[in-house]
């Protein structure tokens, strides 16, 4: 059984996907870019600031599902440039501390959101990993 997570973001009513879906004790978080609720790109040209904004959004999604970063078991980064990408590791440390989930980084030619430098998705185990 799939249960969409209601984060309370009005703009998702216009989209064809949920910010996250729960299936059993698994939470699948959709890929997120650094777009605010009005669809504006945050921090154009700054992959580190975009990453921080995405992790702040991820915190909101996790909280709506009753989870925290400690429940995240996997993240996947899609990024369009290596310029500044190394700096995203410091942001991961801010949110995960020293308890990192598994991760995959994939450099891509482009993302659907124009100007986005990175998109991040995650999987969490609810009720303890």
C-alpha cells in the first residue's frame, strides 16, 4: 500500500507526484531541487546554497512522515557541475553529523528545473533503521 505524505505544500496539488510516499516502513522522498513554494530557484549559480536549501526541504518532508535524518538510509544526488560540488559534503555533515547514509552521486547533462545545479532524493526507514 502506498500512502502519499502530505507536507502541506500547496504547489504539489498542481503536480503529478507526491513529495514523498510511504510504503510499509519505507519512505521514498522525491527528488528535490532548490525551488521555493512559488517555483523560484533559490541561490542560482551556488550549488552549496542549493544543497542546503534542499536539505532544509528534506527535513520538512521527513518531519511530516515522523522521521528525521537519522532514519535516512540512502540519498542520491544528481548534479550538473563538479564546480563547487565538493562543498556539498560540508552540508551533508551539517544535517547527518557523522552518521551518514549510503549515497550515490550522478553527474548529468541537465535537470528538469532550469538553473538547478543539484537534485537530491532519499529513502528512509520509519520506526528505526
